[in-house]
């Protein structure tokens, strides 16, 4: 067996149908180092499962969504040369899915939700392993729950890294000498064997965690873009793919809104110094981005990201002047309600901070309990309609002229908040959501074109 191991992860669009799965199979067949394959659910399936898990639906609506998922899976099975190999197993999984979807408690119990959400990955890994065997790859569908131990925070579980390593060494590694193990991203299990999930987009994280556990040299993230870009190519067609990025830069980009990678993906890569590749499974010949510890170049500006829908909270009290412990009380309340603060600015009598605002979460919590609790100690105002624009690069604190170039470029825009990151890799500002696209375009022009 090769001693250089590669973990290859394929996203939802890469395993969307039989054709796209065949492109992925060729990528795997061409690299003998690829011994662990991690897949997402076929494109669209997780969204359907989330709808089943979170929305109260009539039985007609449930049947309709279950049918849509069934159609996606059957379209793949029906193209297989030997559908009988997996048909029965798929039928069992579809029945399990249906039983969960129609469970009366599904909308209230997070453990049931996770069992349901895991079905997309569990079906796509089953089908993809069959496609791989058509390409003469000795592929086996492996249940990731045997090794991917997490805590019991359903729908957003945290991995238990050392247990994952132990379990992978005894249950996964020995198989790799004779088989290519195809497994599920996004899914885990707690110490009682209950199914958990890592949060939306978590399959990238799974790939990096398994790469760390088996001490792989590389981890490939195959998706529908030819790497990480200088900015979102949907904002400007001048965006360019980046040949290389450092772990820190990639982590900053993912945290501050770049959609290509799940933000936690870089943590295992960094711990184990695993080189991470991002490329397109449709066009593997176009290359992609290598994310590494030491880049050949460390430019002042590497990329611009945007994170939408930020909430800005301003807390104010005249007592704050000379007062001790006020900020601590504010942030204790925020932390208690599990809100995460991004940027903070303070003045003599007020403090403003931004919160991420994914639909149905922060704004709701902010409006009700959190707000009520904060108003017991100060005046609070909550403003919506902001986006966070971040320039990611190197030595942004120290290099002369780095920030002045940025501010000169966007002097026509009203910047509500400006913040250097706690590390030298980012400079962020809050702008109105009407301006943010233009801000990114103007900045991109000034820094990269
Ligand atoms: N299927 C999950 C999602 O759509 C996880 C992933 O694809 O990374 O969020
Ligand atoms: Mg993804």
C-alpha cells in the first residue's frame, strides 16, 4: 500500500447525478493515493431534509418532498450497470427516511432531526461506492458513525478529535491497504451511538478530520469551482482563482463569508499540516487552489470576502463612563444566548458590535430574550441591513500604506464600523447592504486588477 494517503471529498453538485459521479470516479481512479472518499448528499437533498425536519407539514406535503428525494436517488440507481447491488439497501434507507419524516416528534427533537438529516449522505455514499466499482475501484461503503465521534449537540455537533483518531486507526486504517473507503461527510455519532451532524456544509470538515485522523498528506475538496477566488465571481467577473493560500488566510476567508469551505475545515489541516486542495470535479484539468502552511508569496492583499445580513447592536449607558465591568455584563448576556460577536467598537458611553444573522436565528433571539435582558442594564438599539466586507491578506497591521490604499479606494462609501482583526490577516468593515457589492467591486479593482 502507498504510504502517502489522500482523502478526497466530493460536494453535493459533484455527486448530484450519475454523470457527475462518473467524473468524480475518474478523479479517484487516477490517484492511487486516494484511499478515503467523503461525500455530501446529492445536491438539493439536504435542503429537502431540512424542510422535513424543521417545518410542520401535512402528510401530502411530506409525501411530496420524500418523493422528490426518492426521484433524485432513483435517477442514479437506474443508470448503474448492476442496480441490484444496491437497490435493496437503498430501499431500506428510503423507508428509514420516510419513518423519520412522518414521526410526530420530528419537528421538536433534535436527535430525530439529525437521524433524518444524515440520510442524504448515507444514500449518496452507498450509490457512489457502486459507481466507483464500475470504474474498477475497490470501493466499500463505510459508516462514518463508527469513527466520527462527536459530542451530543445535535444539529451542530463538535468532533472529539482524539477519539476519532483512535477509532480511525483501529477501524478505518487497516482497510485502506485493500479498499477505497467511501464514507459520509457531515454525519457523526455521540458516545451512545446516536446520529449527530456537524452543521450545514460540514462535509468539508469531516474530510479534514479524517485526513488528520489517518495522518494523510493531502485532502482534496472537489466542488463546482476551480478553486478559491480573489472574491466571489458572482460579484465581479474580474475575480481570479488563487493558485495558493495559507491555512490562516483560508480560515479567515471561510470565517468571513467565502462560501467554498466550511470555516472549521482548516483547524485539522493546521494541526496535522495537511495540504488542502480545492478544485472542480467537472474540470479537474484546470487545477485549483493549494492551501498550505508556507506559501511561496505572502501578498498584503489576497482576497476580499463578504458576509451578508449582519446585525449591529449599540448599547449605551451614561453609567458606562468610569464604570467597571459593564462590558463584561453585556458580553455575558450575549454569550449566554449563544450569539457570536464579530466586530466591536467602543466610545466613551456606547459600545457597538455586530452579530451574524442567519435566517430565523440571531434576529429572533436578539429581539426577544436577549434584548429584554440587555435593556435591564442599558439602552439598546438594533439595526439591520448591513454586510461585512473583509480584506484578507498578510501583515495588515504593520505594513505602511496597506490600509490607506484600502480606505482611499472606498472613500465614497459610508463605513459604519472598521476593525482590524485580532491577527494580521484581516481588515473588516461594516457597510449597508445596498453598498456592499459596489464596495467589493471597487476594492477588487484597486487591489487586484
Ligand atoms: N449535505 C450537507 C449540507 O448540505 C453537508 C455538506 O454538503 O457539506 O449542508
Ligand atoms: Mg459545501
